C-alpha cells in the first residue's frame, strides 16, 4: 500500500486538518464489527429473504402430494322479453312451463382432484425444492463469509494506516527540530537561506504525509461503516489490537495444500456447486418421467336452483343434488419433442454445473495460493525490513548529531532521513500485510 505522496500545493495542507481521529470515538473490536454486520448488513438480509422464499417453495412442493378441494357457486339472472307461452324451456336438464320474462338460476358444487401417480415427478419436485433451499442456505453463508473477509481486511488496513500516522508524525517532529536547528544556524551564518528553505519544504512534506495517512484511515473507516450499514455521524474508530505483535508476522505460514483441502470440504460455494449438480440430475429424472402415464382421481358433488318453477329453493337443492367420481389416465404419445428437449437440457445443465464446480475449485485454489504467496513475500520483506530499519535509524541518529555541530550538510541529512522513513514504512507495511494474509489463510482453513 502506498501511503506517501507528492506535495500538490500549499493550499492542500491548509484544506485538510492535521488532527487525529477524535479520541472520543467509540472503538470497535473486530468481533463487534462482524457481529454488527451480521445483524444489519443489507446484502446479508437479502440473502436471508431469498432463503425464506426457497423454504416457501419447498413447503408448496410438499403440499402438491395432497388432493385439491374447492367450492364454486355461480349465479345468473336472465331476461327474455318475448317468451313463447306454449314452449317448454329446459333449465339445467328440466323442462319448465313458466312464462317469466326474468328468471334466475344458481349452481353450487364441491370438486376434488388428486394426482395419484405421475412418474414420481411430484416427489422429485419436493427433493428439487429442498435442494434449492439448501443452495440458498449455502449462498447466504457465502455472503456472510465474504462480508467477514472484507471486514477483517479493512480492519487490519485501518490498524496499519493508524500505525503509519504515528511513524509520519514521529518523522514530522524530527523535521521540525531540524528546521529549528537550521534557522539557528542561519542566524549565526553557519547555513545558507536556501538550505533552511529546503528544511522547511521537508517539514511541509512530512505534514502532508501525516494528513494523507489520516485521510487514508478515514477512507477505510468509511468503507467499514458502509459494510456495517452505519449512517449516523457519531465518531467511529477501531480498537487497537495489541495482539498484532511482531511474532504474529514471523509465525509459520500454513501450506497451500493444508488450507485448500480443508476449504474444499467446508466452503459453502463448493457445497452449493454439489447441490446444483444434484439438482440438475433431479431435473433430468423429472423430464424423463414426462414420458410415463399420469393417473389422477376426481370427485364432485353439487346442485342447482332456478325460478322457472314454483318448487321451493330447498326442495330444488335436494332434488337436483348429484355426486360423482372418476379416474383419469393420461398417456403421452407425441408432444412435439418437448420431453426430449427437456431431458437434453437437463443433461446440459448438469454438465454446466460440473464445470462451474471445477471453476469454483480453481478460483478457490488461486485465492488461497495468492494469500500464501503474499504472506511468504511480505514475511521475507519484514525480516529484511527490520534489519534495514535498525541500520537506517542508527545512521540517521548519527547524521543528526553531526548535522547539529556542522559536520554534515543538509543533503546528507535529508538522504539519511529519506532512507529511515522508507525503511520504517516498509517494515510497517510488510508486518501488517503478513499478518493480514496469514489471517486470511486461517480464515479459509476453518
């Protein structure tokens, strides 16, 4: 991460405040951030709603094994302006001799249907709906894990930039001391005005670096608050993690194979791919079953009434009451290739799901390998940077003492200061990046 920059203009330093993040800000631990995000993140809540919707589809599929039952009633008023007095009218199968111009008739029925057998399509549909529910569950877990990963990365980045602020502030204090020494030496004629101006420019650059590091910290905090869905203006800061010690950056790095073997068994995106393959196989079975006969049973009872007769309504209901039951067998013969198409598409879907699983495995391995490579590189850099920092600090301290008594010039002092700052930043960056990548490997190994 590059946190140093070039001075763009003098007004930029005035525009930014050099004050630190407010000390009164509530400090959040990593565990608190993750728990708060689990409760409030919108993406995670949406995945939960998707899971609930899949659960409802599963319940609906199970209900398809039960018979359907419904009640229906229709009512109609008819108007015949010129009735034939000598003609009988047949109403609902009965001859009526009334001459009413306006008459009413109504019907009432209860119907039941039950699919006895359809090649086990309905039962396989239940299994498919259950797999969809399981897939939604794994997708929700994937969203949660991705969210936790992002939070952990931002959290450590914030800790890193806060440490960078301390380094830059320490460098700034040294620059201020050198500037004051230069002004004193200018007064006694031991230093030129140009050299003092260079010391002043160096101090201004260090101020800019402090402001830039603080700005980077605020940017990371803003991103973290966004993941936590925090929209208020209350002060927010992360708690310093004293346990992020040098030893954590020097610990043994897990191997790629050990992390990958655990991840391939536990990661939800891989489980979701297995579910997709199984679901595609069920779709193939259901498509194949469309070639088989369907057996269903039905039953009904009902009655009707009308005003074309003088018979009372209750007696008509009794007289016209009827009931019946039947069995229907449907045998598919030609379906315009719909079944074959459905079977072939299900096979293609399964092959696609298998390829998707391979792709996810490759992506997972690449992600883990990248974390391992980064951890190895940064750890080696950290070991070298610690030695470099100690050497640069000793050299700069000596240069400062010699500069104070006029034995070293401004160019030599600036060169020593640049080497020290670069070494400190390299050590700090490599330390936190090593810890971050090791933590990510442990995260995938869980």
